[in-house]
C-alpha cells in the first residue's frame, strides 16, 4: 500500500518535532528555510516516466557541535509534493555547505555549493507490473529510499539566496526494482 500525502506530511512534521529544541527559532536551532519548484522525474541521468512539477519546502537546522568532527553539516528535513498526483517525498539528512567567491557583485554576497546525504519516504510505486502503467510510473523498489542532493547557489545578502538544485532518490540496487527518480529546479532560501 502506498503512503498517502497526509502520511508523508505527518512524517515531515514528526521529524521536525523529534529534533530537540526545534519548537523555537529564537534559540538558534533553526538556520534556514527554503521553498522550491522542481521538474519532477527530470531526464537528467535517468529516463523520465512521471510528470508534473514538485513544490518543495525544507528546513535546515544549526549544526550541533557533535557534528564538527565530520565538517559541521546542518541537519535538514523537507518534503516534495508532486502537482500531477505522482510520487511525493518527505526526507531528512545532513547538508554540507562550502562558500566561495565573496563580495562579487555587492558587499555580503557570494556563491556556494552544497551536498546533502540522507534518506526519505515516498508514496511512489514499488513494483509496476501493468504494461501501460510501466510507461508512466516508476518502479522505485521501496517506499524508503536513499536521497542525495547537490546545489549551486548565489547568496544575494547574508539572509537571502537562490540555488539551482538537483536531487536523486533510489534504493542503491538493494531491491529488485530501482528505477530511481531525479528532480531539478530552483530554491529560494531565507536564513533566520
């Protein structure tokens, strides 16, 4: 049985509530909020079967000191909802950010690159067997998948940014089916 959109939204809220102290922004727990629009199942590094666009939101937290040993990544939670009623996702992971080229066009601006590793849940199909459906639905192999993301962004000010983003979910060939799904799009970020 496929998880519903309601279940995925519930999982995203539960992940946020599970992080200690996530109830207040003024204590420095929250670092950044992002909204984005993505081409769903983009044909970049894969074969496009599903359609529509994804609307995404994610919340990045301040990196806790215990993560300093691995480069101080920021914990992240987020969700992508498909406008055509196909695969939706809720995810969590760790995001590493590298800033470069500061004060390029104005004081306080700069470029950055990010990489995210994590996992998530989705409401996609696990094993599509119908010949017609197999042309329009991915066989993801599992509703729990690995997730990777890479962003190239420009920070207009220390608070506002815009990034080109590519993300991929798959089961790393741990299941019989593993078509994977790629999204590419843009994200607007606002630091707290």
